[in-house]
C-alpha cells in the first residue's frame, strides 16, 4: 500500500502550555511521572515513527488554519482553493445578507434613466457600452479587481472555504450586474479559486 507518514511535533514549552490550557492529562503521567518527564518519554517511544516519517511538521508556531492548509497540501498534493461567489443585487430589494464583502455601484451612471436601456440588463451590450463611456466605470472595476487580487489570498490563508463578494446598485439590473460580470471574468484568470457568479434580481 502506497502511504505517507505525517509526524506532528512541538517544542517542550509549547506542549507544556497546551496541556495546561486544555486541562487534559498526558496519558504517560499516570505512573506518577511529571508532565515534563511524560513528554520526554513520549518522544522516545515515538522516535521510530518519527524516523520513518515522510514529512515532519513542527506545529509550535502554526495557527490552526496554517496547520490545516499544510496538512491538506501534503496529503492532497494540491493547493486548497476557496469557492468565491460574486453576486449582484438591488438595494431596493434588501442588501445581500450572506455577503462577506459588499461594494456599492450606485456611484456609477445609471442606465435606468435611458428609456432605450431601461428594459435591458447589465449582460446586454448596449448597457455595457453606455457604462463604459464613463471612465469612472473602468476605474471602479480596476480598483475592485486590484483589491480582490491582493486580499483574496489572505482569506485563503486563514482557512476560508467560501467567500461571497456582493455588488449592489439600486435595482440590481444594470450596474451591479455588469460590474459583477467584469469582476468574475477578470478574477478567473488571476486567482486559483473556483469562481461562481449569481445575479439575485435576474430570472
């Protein structure tokens, strides 16, 4: 059977603190050994397994999230990716309550006030052309992409499995839809995570 042994260890002072914090008894202290002596005996008993280990991980200075990621990377052999949902919504129907990050696109020109665009949505070319006529739209999108590209890896490092980014405008039909589409398209080529897109107010 093809196998890999991962051996986890920590410094003595860290182990002493962990046993103190958790109030659990070390199993080798039952013969009236001190905790320090029990830890030393444990090291001696486990030394053959440590010598046979494929990977030795010192957990002394790792957070739970860092340890989870390293173990996943060692076992699966692939980097742990998040699922990123990019969602458009309309403020007049209520804010997206499940969002981790919310951005307001109501500062952009509103296609709703153009009679020929009112019945269309942000996925229609005429609406996209109207929005891109104003340089603020491109600047807004570029800054969103830059923010996401810089900070998404930090969410991933902290062990997040899901991240929802919501883009809102008044009705959730035009500006937020276009910006969400652009953000999803740009991030798809920049991050290693799975990108989903959903327009809450569209059929």
